[in-house]
DNA sequence: GCCAACGTTGGC
DNA sequence: GCCAACGTTGGC
């Protein structure tokens, strides 16, 4: 039984089309402790992930990917030239973690944030709760399935 | 571009 | 340990 997640990405930085082109990517730059704990401890190989576009004209879920490598240290935290560099993190005790995901599919049509907000079955998702900023969000199986249904999948 | 909500930092 | 200041997120 896989777990289900929603990962946010700004499409100007990395979009579902980038993942489709690359087939696979590492999920770098998560710098929030709660999200880090999910990546380090809970996100497992075979888990399914909704790929969400944030901070853009039409925020919403645009695709699906699958976890292919479980939590390991995010190497960008050790690279002074990287924008995610964290001088406080030590290689023998890394602060930040990443996972790898592979492209599964783009949704036939995106499920936009406004659609998610207007669906009462999805009102418990942290995505739509007040002040939400978490970039790695756990989903129930029924929430995941409901979003696929809304996309016409 | 604005700004509310939130997490982090650092002085005390 | 408190909390004001600050930086970031992300919808609008």
C-alpha cells in the first residue's frame, strides 16, 4: 500500500513539463522541518505524488509522479554556490533531506486550486487550510482518488 | 505588487 | 524562554 502526497513546485523553477522531459528528478530545496521529517521518515519507494504548481497564474495539480528513492541528504545544503546552501548543516549530520521521483503522467486536465477549494470532500486537505505553507503534504487515498476523478482520469 | 500567515532568528 | 523583527510563501 503506497502512501499519497502532494509536492509543491513553482513552475518557473521546475514544472511538470520539466519532469516529463527529465523522466526523473531529485526533490531539492525543502527547508522546512515538518516537510523535512516527511521526506526523511515517511516518503517511501512506490508512493504516489501529486505534482502541484504553486505561485503561478493557475495554481493546481498538474500531474503524477512516483517515489523511486527514499530520503537521503539534500546535497545542495553543502554547496556554497547553491541558493539552498545551509552553512549550519554538517556533512556528518545533515539537516535537510531529499527524495527522487519519476514522471508518471500529466493529468488530462489540471485540477486547479479553486476546484479543490470548492469540493467538500477535499476540505480537510492541508493545502486548503488557512495559512498553509507546507510544501510536502500527506494525502489520504480517497483525497488522491478524488483529485484524479476531478481531472477526468 | 500587495499582504496575511507563518517560521526563524536573535537580543534580552 | 519570551517575543519583536525579519524573511519567505503563495494566493490574489
